[in-house]
C-alpha cells in the first residue's frame, strides 16, 4: 500500500479502512512552559519533530480555562505535570451565578489562542493538531473542589447556572480558535465514571453541556473524547459525535476488543502508561502494541496511552513505541 499522509491515515482509521501502518500519538505535559504561548508552542513542536506522531495533542495546563475567573494554581513537581490548586473560586452556592462570561480575546484564553497559532505555524499543514477542552463539569470541579458534588446534590439549580456560564465561555473559545486550523478538540471528561456519579446524574449535569460544546466544532474533522479514570460510562457517551475515543483501556474496562463493537470509529489506546511506558522496557512496549493490533485486527486503532504520559517516561520507550508502528 502506498505511504499515506497523516490525515489520510487518520481518516482511513476513523472509517475502518485499511491503512499503510497503525497511527500513533503520545503526549505529555509541559509544566511551567504551559503558562506562556511561546514556550508551550516550542515544547510542543520540538516534541513532534523528535517523534513524528500522526497527530499532536496539545497540552495546556488545566488552569488555562479558569485563570481568568481568578483560579490560583501552581506546579509543585507532580510527576504527571499537573498543577495544585489554591483557594477555590467557588466557596458558596451563590458564587456560581457570579461567574462572568469570559472573553477569549483577553487574558489566559488569549495567551493559549496565541499558543495554538504558533503551534500551527511550527507544525505546518501536514501535521494535524487538536486542543484540550476540559468539559464544563471538569472545569466546575476545579473551581469548586470538594464542594462540587455537594452543590450538585444540594443546590442543583445553582450549579446549573455556573455550568451555563462555563459552557458558553468554552464555546466562545472554541469558536475563537478556528482560525488556527485546529483539526478538532480533545474533550476531557472526568466525571463519566461510576466512582463519582450515577448515570442519571451524568445525563443531567454532564451530557447536555458536553454535546453543546461538540456542536460548536462544526467543520473540525478529528474530535477525540477522553474518559478519565476507572469504571467509566463508556456506553453512555459512545454516541457522542466524535471521531475517536480515548480511555484507560489497559487499566479498566472495556478492553479494546470489547469497545470495538460498541463504538464505530477510532479507538485510541493499547499502551499502559505506568506498567509499560513508565516502568517497562522497549521490548514490553513493542509486545503491548502487537497485542493491541491483534485485539482490534488492525482496524480503527490509534496506538496511544490511556491518559497523559508521566514526565519521567523513558525516551527509549517512547522511541520504541514510535518505531514499532513503522515509518
């Protein structure tokens, strides 16, 4: 089969058609550098130039969408690269109604828009890139901390007022960044898990807002849904209008083989980010990729980890993963 471009390979994978080789993408955080457009862009582009993945999953810090509401955070050395939160913006149920709509042309949102422009310029037209969007419920969690679930169950109308503002602010940002040529969004869901919510709760406080954000991506061709954590509500979101789903497939059900008949587009996974990528050997990396290909019969598979790689993931393991799928 002739060599495909990255976009051709991804589109064939999404459609379930044969590909010249399996697609692959891995990603990590860039703590400190992720607070400024120029340094985030440089780190992102340099990483892609080193490994030549089939798409770039840009890695802004989780504070980028909340900083303009006054959220305080610092990177304190977390090995995943995530930040620790200071005093929460939401201290009382009435605070949800006080959240203003954010202007994507100002503050941290504008800084990240600029990062996307620089990333686009650095990557060129041949490398698709997607941008992380934390869904409204995940943003609400970072605004309220441990109060979120209490407010959900005791003051649902107050929380819904906040979710409306968060959703509209997020939609404005998605619409603002279209000019960068972004291929799609990586919609990160952190509460679609039975460890936190019931299906009824997610249907009420998660799904409607998720779908509104996805509705704002018209014209984008590669939207990815990420389910975070264990015991995920895979079937509840399998009908979302996205081109791929990513979840901790090596840590929780469903497996790749189980998920394939339940979602008709691309599955991103196959590599355990801790046991294999962080603590394993190149030989184990290659073996796990072979297993993922066997599980899916080589169709509708993008090789990846179930979530972000650790900062200390050995370079040799990353190279082994990239080399295992071919040039």
